[in-house]
C-alpha cells in the first residue's frame, strides 16, 4: 500500500501522535503499535524499513520522557544503567538476527508477540516494591541476565520493549512500580537506538518518516500527560481496552503474514 507523499507525511505525524498519546495515558505498550502503523497506515512497503524507522522514533520519544521522569526523581540510575547496558548488547545481536529473517515471517512472529503483550496487559500490575532500593552484586547479576534477554527480543522485533523491561527490572531489583517505569525508559531508548543504528547501517531507516513520527509522538506525549492525570482512576480499564486493540491489530498482522 502506498500513498501520495503529502498524505503519507500527515499519516506519519498522526500515527506518531497516537503512539505518544498511548504511552502517556496507558503507561506502556504503545510502541508495539509503531510497526503496524508504519506498515498499514503510513504505507511503508518494506517490513524491515518499518522496524528500523519505528525503532528510531520510539528511542527518541523514550529519551524525551526519561528526562521528565528523571527530574521527578523516579529513575534509579545504577539499576537502569546496568540493565540497559547489558540489554544493548542483546539488542545489537537481536537486530542482526532480525534482518536475516524474511520480512513476512518476521511480521508473523511479531504478531504472535503482540498477542503475548496484549494478554500480559490484561494481568494487573503489582504496585509493591522497595522505592529505596540500592544496587548490590546479586541484583546486578540478575539485571544483567534479564537485560540481555530482554534486549535480544527488543532488537529482534524492533520494539521498545517497555512491556518486558518494566517487569524485568522489578524482578531483578525489587524496586517499586513507579521507579521501574521511569528507569525502564533508559533501556527503551537505548534498545531502540541500538536497533535503529543497526538497521540504518543497511539503509533500512526512512529518515523523513522517522522525523515526522517523532514530531507527532512528542506532541501526543505532551497532550497525554494531562489526560493521564484525569483518567488515572480508570487506568485499569484503559489497559484492558488498549490490550483489546493490540489483540485486534495482532490478528490482522497474523492474517496478512500467515505463511502459506
């Protein structure tokens, strides 16, 4: 599917705004929609270009949100850096492996991952945890192991991986949910940037669309900050509604890319 360049530009901005708004309101999982939006709404023809372009856009938006969380004191930097550092190595390996897989096969696997993400979002998140956690050798080892695996998956599918990173950091360190969300943004940005650099080296990033997607994402994120506060009491319902949307998109992707 291809569109007039002007229409494609507008759709890229609007799609980016949708992802940014979703991330701000729901608190995670929005980046899983970046690739299908680029493919089926913006009209990017090559699945690998959609993955590389989406990874770059997700990375920039994640780093922008990281600044706000850091100013609020929500980021546990030692844990975030250890988890993110090991995850970058995994993301680099995953991005190389992803480029070796046929585009349609990769989309089919991506659809299956979306199903898993949606089902996980139906599961209520626990808010317990230690808001004063300090890194120890044992915690560092757990964060390195979980970070490496999470980065591998994020790099392979070209996603931010926030839905994996948040619970991964909580399991590895025992920190509170709010700190895990803030700390996860460092890894989301680092993983996305690693994947984007790998894909860009092979010419698999559409820079114009990436810029438009980022612009829309930043605007959507700012709009979503106020909306998130107003809808905080209904966040559980919003998570379930969003999970239903992800399931529907996953079903469409699986149908379009089902191996015959």
